[in-house]
């Protein structure tokens, strides 16, 4: 079991490194090149609970607004903020707490993010196609956040 989990851990970390590489160097994100901040946390354990987190944001976003790509038990992507007031100001709605993420609120107009954020419920089965899905969801969230923030400052006259 220990050798098998080490192989799975290495494969998942490689996939997360691929995601990070695509953020900084891939064509999909070229329009924002030089604007990213990424916080990476990998927690290594000797059991099947592999934890990888990428908190991704553009430098011009308000502090605390990020997109999280994570693999804990599940593999998922979500846009979030730690500041309830930013939700009220920019989303014009009551803050919706992120399920399982303490003191975090969804920063998105997408419906049903508690379920919609998931790519795999069993994240240890992460495959190359799932990496592509993470990247696609990440781009959707970046574009949506930029639209939400831009809508507040756009002159409509």
C-alpha cells in the first residue's frame, strides 16, 4: 500500500505541477501572463489522503479573491474570497459560504457551486483529462472574476 500511495502521490503532484506550468507558460492563459500569483501547498502523508492546493489570483484582484484548484479527497475548482463584504459589494448577493472551507465564500454567479466545483469525487483517480478540465474551469473562473470586477468600474454611458 505504501509504495502504491507514493506512486499516486507523485502522479498527482506532477499533474498539479503541469497545471501550474500551464498557468505561467501555456497559451490558454497567455493574456494574463505576468499577472499571476500562485500559492502552492502540498501535504504529504503516509495514507491515501493526498492534499494539493493551488490558490491562483491575478495581481489586480482585491486581496483575498482567488481560484482554488485542489485535490484533497475530491478534485475540484472554485472561486472564493475570505471577505464577506467583497461578496456583497461585487456580487450584490448575500455571501454563500464554501462548503468545507472555513471562512471562505464563493466569488461567482455560477449556480450550485457546492456540487459544480467537483471534477472527481475520488481525486486519487486524477487523469490527464481531469487536468484539462481543471484548466478549463480555472479559465472560466478567471474570466468571470474579471467580468464581475470590471462590471463595477465600467462606464456604461
